[in-house]
C-alpha cells in the first residue's frame, strides 16, 4: 500500500490499494461483531430494538450489544484512519492531475470539497459507537442519524469517484471493458435511488409511522432496500477496488511524496 523507496524521504502509494485495505478493515469489523454477538452476546434476535422499531434486523444489530461494543470502537478507529488515508491519497492524486493538466482547476475545487465532506461523514459515523440505541423515543435517532450521514457520504464518494474517473480519462487509461463506464453510471444512479428510499423509510419507522403505517409489507420492502444498500455501498466498491488492484495493477497511477528536512 505505502512503500518507502531506497531514496531517503521518498514514499509511494497506490490509491486503489488504500481503498481496498479500508474496505477490508470494515469487513473485519463486521465479522468480529457478528462472531461476538452471535457467540457471546446472548441476544434474542427476534426481540431487538431494531425489530421492535423497524420490523427487521440489519447489520447494525451486530454493533449494538456487549461484548461487541467493547471491541468494535477500536476496530472502527483503525478502519476510519485507513479510509481517511485513502481520501487524502486520492486528493493528492487529483492535485498532481491538476498540475499535469488532466483535471481542470474548477473540477478539482469541487472534488476537493466533496472529499472533505466525505471525510466528515466517515468521522461522524463514529457517534454510533458512543450512543447505544434505545426505543424510538429515546436515543435511537441520535444513534441512527450518523448512519444517515454515512449513507449520504457514500453517495458523494460514488459520484465524485465516477466523475473523477471519467473526466480525467483515468478509467480510459486502464483499458477497462466497454461496459465499465456505463455500468458505473447505472451503479451511481441505483445507489442514489436506494439511499433516497432507505432514509425516509427509516425515519418513518423511528417516528412511529409519521407518514405511513409501518406494516409488515413496508418493513419487508425496507429490509430489501437495506440489503441492496449493503451490497451497493460496501461490497461493490470493494470488488471494484480489488479488480483495479489485481486486474489493472500495471496501469494504476502511483503517487509519490518526497519529503526533506530543512
């Protein structure tokens, strides 16, 4: 991921490798939560805060109960650090592309703001580990709101990465299959649609049916949307990064930093 060359102060890294490592760390966190909750948590999965409010369990149920709550904040700190390193590396790559003329200054400024926004949303997600969920009229909204922010941040990440890959010609330089760029556009549209459904469905459930009754049928739809979000936001980007790293390694850009003491 990050390599120090034989030349003093010369450090190189590949952005896609950092992204793959960040997503891998997230899945280590998830699997740890699953094991700790299933084996040691003694949680009745048919009677959780999530089933009482939303009508189903999602991946968050493995974040909410001891002993997972004792371990996952530490793992999230590692994951967050890796993802922030990825965003910083991506910004450095974009900065170099501006100097090379591959990225316009105007688009660079827009993408920089989006990267700052995405980093802020990732950091905000940390709140879910600090506030334990209770019923809808207690702490559940405070616990869930950072997850809403994360969803919006991941949409921003998908949009900014797609715009960057297309507008700079970077994706074309990787000799990707002809379906890749159209597929990426469809993916972004699908992720936007999923989040536009997921957040209102969750708010309605937490507000005890403020807009419509949260019937089992509605809960079933929300559960499907939740699964689609997990696939689109946490699995597809990891597969994409893995494809870049292992399938297009020889064409990926390498960012080099040179530091010196004064």
